[in-house]
């Protein structure tokens, strides 16, 4: 797709859905978006997220609820509650895994976000993990999140046959 065509499609999609349908990423964070002039040329800010200020009487449960509510409103709109797969955007093996999932998910029932992106860090924090923990794949659903092999098995349930049946079998076998 030419940069001009990508730019026009990107602008219209961002105005309506908040994601780039060409690249299937939500929100757009790919280098291709920067090359096509869709994002500022400045590198992403590196650093830790500021911690939520919670009073001692509020407790940790209220802080987790506020994080979950904020990210639910941002990532899970009423019309789009598809799960989000968080992956290491620098790892070639992880990128190959995302490519494999995209090829076997014709309904596009899974969204993809790199762990290094701002959105990925927010979703990691929502999942109860450190925002800079990029050690494994994470699948975030509206009400729950899965890590490591649980995430992979849950992702398999969204793919074409024979992967859902294989996931059921692998859940019975301890890994």
C-alpha cells in the first residue's frame, strides 16, 4: 500500500475506530506509521509510568479497580470487546507468532499490541504485572488476563480448526 493511501485510510480510521485497519494494531505504534508520516518522528519516551497516588485508607484493591476501569474504557469499547494479545515487538520469534495468529484468525477476533508501546504498558499494569515486564506473551480480555502457556492456549481457542480442539486437549495434559 502506498504511503498516501495508508495515510488517508489511517486518518479516516483514527477518526472513527481509533485503530489502523491496514496494520491491525490498536492504537497504531508501528514504524510504518512513522515512515508514512502518521506519527511524530520523535522516539517514544522511555521510562517508568508514574504510580497512582492512592491514600492509605483506599487500599490496593481500589487502585487496581481504577486502573482496570481506565483501561477498560480506553481499550474495550461497547462495540469492540475483542481480546488483545501483548507481545514483544522486538523479538523475531514473537513477531512470527503474531504473523501465525493473524494468518489463522480470518475473523480478526484478536487485536495485537507490542509490550513496549504505551498501550502495552498500560495493559500490563492492568493485568497486575510490572509495566516494563516483557518476559512473556499476555492475552488481555475484558474481565481477565492470561500469561505464558495459559495465554497461548486461550489464543488457540480463537483460531481456525484444528487449533481450538488442540487447545482443549493440551489443557488436559499438564505442561
